[in-house]
C-alpha cells in the first residue's frame, strides 16, 4: 500500500525537479546583474505595468548607469501592505544600500514604511507624490513632479481656452481623478479648483490612471450630465483619451462642444494633435526618474540638502548639472505645449524632443 | 484520499516549499538570518490570516469573495476608532467583521444562494461602504502616534513578533478546531457531500454560518492588524488579497469542491507563495516576473496534483480489475 502511494507520488517529485529547473534562471540572472559600482540605489514603487511608471524606470536606470550606480527597483502590486512587506524584507536583508528612492502607492498609508526606511540612516529621496506635511523628518529630499503646479497650469490653460473658444461657453464640467486615496490625485484636484474658481464642478469622480479606466468612468457619468458638460479635467492625458472616446460615443465633440484637458502628456498624442485636447503639460516620466536619481546622487556626493524648493531649469537642450547639493524640494519642469503641430514638433526639454518624452 | 496518502501529499508539498525556499536562500542572505526570517513571517501575516478563513469556506464547499473588501472596511473602521485604544479598536473591528461574515453565512444558508454569487455582491457593496466611511480618502493615525503600533513587529521570541506569533496561534487554533471539534468536522462534512451529510443528520445552516463567520473575522483581523501597523487604511486597499488567499489555499491542497485539505496545507501553500513572491521582488525583478512566477508555480502544483490523482485512480481501477471474482 505504502509502495503504491509512493509510486503515485513519483509524478509530483518529477514536478519538483521541473520547478527547480524553472527557478534556477532567476537566481543566476541576479548574479549577473551585479557589477562593481559606486553603490546601490534601491527604489520602491508601484508596478511598471503603467506606461508612465515604465518610462520613469527607464529614466532612473539611465541616470544611475550614467553616474556609475547599480539600481534595484522593487515593484509592488497596487497594495500598500505589499509594499510595506517589501520594505521590511529589504531592510532585514542587511544589504549595503547607498540611497533609497521612495514612491508609495498610497502616500498616507506608506508613512509607516517611510518611517522604517528613515530609521536605517540611509538617505531617502521621496518621489512622484508630494510628501505629506509632518513627514519631513523621515525623508532627505523630494524629487519629482509638483502636482499642485501641474493642476494649476492645466486649470489656467483651460480657462484661457474657454475664453478663446468660439463654440463653448465654459460653465459646468467634470473632474476625473486618479483612484481614491492616491494623494497626487487629491492634490491636483484641490489645486485645479483653486486655480479655476469660476468653473462649476458638477461631479468629481475617482477613476484610475489609464485610458480604459477613464473611458469606463466617463461612460457611466456622462449620459446623466450630457446636456450641461462644457469642460472635463482629467489628471493625465491617458485618462483624457478614455474620456474623449466616451464623449464622442455620447454625441459630444471634444474641442468643439466640450473642452478637455489632462495636463500630463501620457502615452498617445493623437488626441492632442487632432485638437480633442486643448494642450498638454510635459510632465515627463523619464525625466522624473532621471531627476530622482540625480538628486540622490547629489546628496550622496555632498552630504548636504539646501533649504527650500527649486524648479529645475526647463532648458530645451541641456539637462541640469550633477554638481552641488540638492534642495529639499526639487521639482521637474512642467512646460505647457499647445495642440498646434508646430509647437509639438519644435518642443524640446533637456535635449529630448516631445515625441520621446511623451509617446510611450 | 486516505490518511496515508494525505500525509504524503502534504510531505510533497512541504518538499516543494523547501525547494522554493532553498532556491532563494542561496541567493538572498535575508532568507536565513533572524531578521530576515522575522520579516518573512511578518510579511506573511495578512495573507496567512485571511487564507485560513477563505480555506475554511472552501472546505465547506463554498467561497467567500468578499474578504478583500471586508478587510478594507474593517481597516477603515479600526483606524477611525483608534482613539479608544489600539486593542479595543482591534476587538471592535474583528467583531464587526465577524458579524458581517455571520450574516453572509446566515443568508447563504437560509436562502440557499450560491456563495460565489452572493459574495460578489458583498465584495462590491462592502467596497462602497469603505469609500463612504472614509470619504473616499485614506484615513490615518496621527504621525506622532505611529510609534504606538511598533509593538506589533517588535521581536518577541527569536524570529517571532507579536504579529507573526499571533498568526501561528490562529493557525493552531483553526487546525485544532477543524480536526477535533464537532463543529469543525461538520464543515468538512457539508463540503465533502452535502446530501450525504444531511442524510447523516449534519445540520447545514450551522457549519455554513460558522465558516463564513470565521472567514469574516479573519479577514477583519488581517485588515485591522495591517492597517494599525501601517498607521492608515485606504478604502481601495487589499484588492489583491482574495487572489493571494485563494492561490495560497489551492497551493496548499484545499479542494475547490470542498471537504478536502487542511490548515497545515494552507500554511505550506502560504510559505511557498511568500518565499517565491518575496524572493522575486527582493531580487529586483520586474513586476511581471512576480506574476509569472506565482501563476506558473500554481499551475505546476495544480497540474502535478491532477496527474497524481489520475495516476492514483488508474492504479486503483487496475487493482480492482485484478481482484478475483
């Protein structure tokens, strides 16, 4: 009987051997990745399945390579508990780390993990989401987008487009935001409302980051407000792409009946160039990743942080210098580009053309 | 599957878990240091606790899809009530979640609704409750009080923190309950064959309510503890929890059709998955590798399990055919 049972489990044992063979490349792949370098930067961030985050990673990797650092990017699912577990695991590894770069999925929920990172004594550079007031003692510097400025720029551009439009008299409109609880989303919404006080918000609806999420959300709410919508603010152009599709399906023509602004070039630029979007802000994911690594390097190089905030120069041809100490807040530029093809074609920032920064 | 076959099945699964562990321990020092193992255990608490509840409903031949949403609601409730004290708010949260679970079990048992269908409704509805209670935003403990919850992960006994020790206790209690109590055996009975269980005089409603109460309470416990530890709760949090818990149970040998599996199996499934996912992430591999690895591993386990079952059935038929008369 026992022999029979053991024989019947011969298959599982062969399965074990197969699994061992499957796992082994993972191990050896890692060994090859480690070469001698100036140090290791560890990044914690949500998954690169979103194309903005994938571009951010490319920028961070490129700059780390340029500066002679190894970089390890630990991607979590869109779950703060999982990211916290990864932080605990990394800290417990005892790995010699030169600097941490911290991008929480949910900013407020990530404060505990941020605190744990800060307790290691390794510098922590916060990125992408504006740090929550009161957490200053847990991080060394912030490098990335200014969500408030970004939304303010979009709001001002929308107000201007409304004033210039011959077909739309802007009054009531919709705000489609990042998911509930994602602080960049609420920061942008607050700044947008403040910068455009005369625009009436019929509904503000949390959605996601991508076009399909924007489409799904907009398809649900547009039919109820179809007759009164004159503008829509989404928090990036990818969401705007989905909203534009939903507007068209409801018989509204973006750019003519409704003015749409996303404010962050994100993915495809078709809707920008055909006039469905009034324009866009070049919040380049690649440059945000690049700048986060540069700020970390500048701190490691000088062991100093300058007080206050700095907006990195929006030089068309030259990236900011690696010399000197970082500021407490290091914001990447967020220049506005109209939907005119000539503007798009001639645009350059830090030596990168619009298409390279925005089409991904 | 008889007792001996079940023991061998668990042995093979445990060997598989050890293999995954070794594969990463060769590469990651934190897989064998005290701090590293403590972090691995702490990282397993949420999924481990919730998996036991999901596993119990699976043993009863049902499925609770609402665990992620219930964990999120409970997290929000507990963080909002933290002013009354950490432990009191935790207790209130778990009782709240247990009550929701019991209500779900009662409705499913009395009305005979398919639990998959019913808990899809509660999965969506409870997420809405979380959004309402939190005003669609994260709720947090004041930053200067974050250290109040440090005791959850303070080393207690070697690799154990209060958090991971608590998880082990939950595993032991659940295992003893299912194996040695009448109510526990009733859960196996209704999962193994509802008509036969009914014919044997096993009540259907009681084990159903108990299974869903356990599932609710443990989802609430996991959500509450993790939210307290993080110092915040988000209404859309824990959305991948159900998938992780179900994967853990399947990897641990809990049968989808009910009546077969054990808490030991869930523990093995839990650590197999955690060793793999944590290891892949610690190596800095892209997120898709985590998904590929976890999905691939589950498929390997399920396919091998299926082949083993078919092989065993074929041998049994051959043995029967060879018997004289």
